C-alpha cells in the first residue's frame, strides 16, 4: 500500500525506484477535439501517486502560480507516454501554505476544489482559482491512488469532458 502521510518538506522531485525502474508507469494525456474529450490516463496507481505527490510538494515548497509539464521522457517524477499532450497548471491566487506534513484521507470526496480546463492544440491547461483548490486536487488524486476506491472520474467544462483514470494495475 502506498503511504498516506506526505512530508511536505520532501524534495518535490522525489522519485521512487519502482517508478523509475519500470517504463510501464506513465502518464498519457490525450486530447480528442472531435469528441470534446481530454483523458489523463495513468498506467498505474503509482504513476498517479507520484504525479500528485510531486505537484503537491512543489506547491508547498515554492511560490508557484503556473506550471508547464512538457511531454518529454520524465518530468517532475512523471514519465510521459510517447506522443502525450502537454499539461499546464494555472493558479489564479497563490496562498503560501504552512503545513509540514499532511495525511491523505480515504474519502477522496472530502477534497473539494474548483477546476476549469481548456485545450489548445496538443496542450491542456488546468485553471484553479486558488492554491487551496490546487492542493485539494492533488490530495484528491493521492486519495484516489492510495485507497483505490475509484479508478476513473469525470469533470466537465465548457462542453468538454475531462477523464482522470488509472489502470487497475495497483502497486
């Protein structure tokens, strides 16, 4: 089972040996304009876990209002699939958070957040009104990957559907 206690002071780029040792742990972002669909598909819960953990610790340790994750081999502890789309994260209002550690609850619906998203060519941008929304989004993904209650969720924005999922191959 993946740890439910996240140490905020960890290096945001902490990478697990299992994650880096096996190329099947990936994030594949697909944009299907004709179907108005965006899919963030993680091949394993471990890939989702480290993606969420790294964006969470990154937000606590740096004043971040905009992140660009380009689909190269490995970015911020996340291995992108070949030909994956780019992911950008835009936070409207940055709030410095002071927690040293956080526990991830097994009820992912506890983490409320507002998320808007837009696509442009082979890029998707997530818009969060505040750092709190962004952090709750990361905690939502962590809860999803740790406790395996759901492996697929949908969000909607301006006629588009966003699907976040991981395969049921659980580490």
